[in-house]
């Protein structure tokens, strides 16, 4: 499910105030809350505007992709590397 910027912004603000937004129908609560924590971490690192959907796809070089995978293979967690790179952790699988 894709979430719009306003929805993400509201979720992050509630989370930062110690509250959880209502989980959308058809979505598991645990996974939804993990996603909100990830949005909050990304916003802390890169700023709140990074939660907006990009208007164009970001092109990554082969070397750039390799360096991300190498960091995971070297022992960094897949999730932390993805957050630092500003991508979804599933892209590193």
C-alpha cells in the first residue's frame, strides 16, 4: 500500500508524541508500526521532505548498488543500510 505525504507526516507526528495512529484495514498492526518508526528515522536523518514520493526514479550506478550490498554483507543490518541510503529495505534483498 502506498501512503501519501500528509498521511506519513501525521503518523510520524503522532509517533513522536507517544501515540499510534489507527492501523488501516487490511494491514498488520506490527508491520504498520514498524513502518512508522522507519519513516520517523528517515525523517530524522534526511528531513521530513524525504517522505514525499519522488517525481522521478532515482538512478543508482552499479558501483553504488554494490557498495550498499557490500555493507550488508560486511555485517551492517539491512534495515540500517536502507535507512541511510533512503530506500526501502526490500530493495537490498
